[in-house]
C-alpha cells in the first residue's frame, strides 16, 4: 500500500514545492498521501493530503409548487444525524450529471426532465482535493427510492422557503446544502 | 503511530456500529482512522475517517461603506489558486472566536469591535469530522498583516455586492466562502 515518488522539488501551485510523496492509506473512496514540501516562504515542511476518488454530488429538486426534498441521515464521521439536500458520491470517471441523476433517483425516487448545473465547489481545500457539483433539477416525475446499503434515510418534502429557513436558522449545517439552498434563494430574489 | 481499539460493535449514530479502529496516519493537523463497521443494513464494511485537529474558521469583515475583504491564495491539495473569505484553522481546544480574531488580523491586519457568529457548518461529512465556524466582523480598525509561513496571500478589498457576484458567477468556489457570502446577502435582502 506504500509507494514513493522522489524528485527535486516538483513545482506546485504558488510558492509550494512537492519534494516527496508517500501513500500512507488507500481505500475505495480516499487515498491519503504524506508529502514533504517546501513552503511558500522557503522553509521545509510536511503536508498530509486526502485525495478523494469521488466527487461530491448534490441536487436541489424543485416541483411546480416550489417544494423541495431534504434527507435526514446519519453521518458516521461526526456521529450525528443531519438534514441535507440529496447528496452522494460520483466516481471521477463518471460525468457529474449522471451521478446526480442516479443519486436523486436513489434517495428520493424522483426523475427530472430539466437539469441545470447550479455550482461547482471545493468542500475542504486545506486538506482534501474533494470537488463538489450541485445541480438544480426541475420538471419532476416521482418513482421508487432505491437506497444504497450505507444509507438510512428519512425523506422530507418541504416548501423551498422552509428549507431556506432551516438553513438560515442552523437546522441545516452541511456546507454543500447551505451554499446551494442560499444560492437558489438569491436567484429567486432577483427574478 | 498505530494503535488499535477492539470492541463488540460499539454503538454509533443511526444504524452504524463501529467494530474496530486503527490509526493509520497522524500529523499535527489530521488523524486518519481505518475502521471496521457494521452498516445500517447489517452488512460488514470498512470506513476511512479523517479526523481534523482544528476547526475551519472563516470571517466576513464588513466596513461602514459595505466593503469586504477576500484573499487570493494557493491551495496545495488541489494545486490551484482560489479566492476566498479570510480563513484559517483553530485548534479544537481554542475558542472559535479567538481563532477568528487571530486569523482576521493575520490575513488582513484588521481588528473588529463587533463579532457575530454567522454560521456553524460541516465541510465534508462523508469522510471527515471537520467543523467550521464563520463570523461576521464589523466596526473595523485597520493594522498590519502578519502572515503564517504557509500563506502566500494577495488581499482584495471589494464592495460586498461584488464579492457576492463573484460567488454567484463561479469565481469563488470555496464552500465556506459561498455559504457565508450568500447567507449575509440573504440577511441584507430581508432588512
């Protein structure tokens, strides 16, 4: 599980230089790399980088009555239950839109005839390279949920305004959900 | 660097059970844990959890002319330069507000006489336990920047409306920055 790449100060972004890279952990979802680096000010240091093998995919689905869907689910790393927009992982070699269609269908049973890329984001870029894509899905058709075996989910259908209130008052704390709900709310105020 | 904790299915959130935990990587900022788990549907699985030793701290500073401060900086994990609100890490045993005051001072030179907790969030909760706190800082006094040796930062002072436009049009992609700028923009539309 360990491999090493050594070179004389490979150029990286800004003033950073990568001097070595060792894979210290690898599973189907992440790879953790310990790197020796030269910092922007020229001093020596280390960097632990968490590489994500999937993109974070999120979907805001809106029906013709301006309802949206939220999911209440357990999040293992923080040992807590949170309320979020439908989210899931999409492999890096899969088009993000295809992953979004699959995740929406799995978690809510919904299919959408209209898809719009709402935003691209970096979730935690001091340590990870995780990239997120969030879509706005409209013109909806309902169907059957088909959850993955890691998902224990309670589905909530709420007026979009209520979802935004939950984001404003702290009931929703997931960063992707917050950014996406707020962005759609701002788009609506500008119509 | 390796320690093991074994038990008969420690209870975790929702349907998850933790069966073992092994620390596979540890540095001053993160600890990576490989865990054997029982999934919500009862099947056996593994979970790689990235524990953060710091909170993510962000600050939106607003002056009396409704200007705000953004920083353009290199982000090593994604090998890219991004534009963000002032952000940094605050150790878990330090009050988040103290970390916010320090980060704002370091990156912008500003001190603020008024501080309000704008939001608490989870940045990437499928893999990490990172928690973020973002503050709104007003009633500002200017001073000297004092950057850490990992920071190569270009400071931008822009009208708040321009920062929101940059978030809306995709020039800003950092999730904490997006959530915070959008929330303040919504708070302003409701005044």
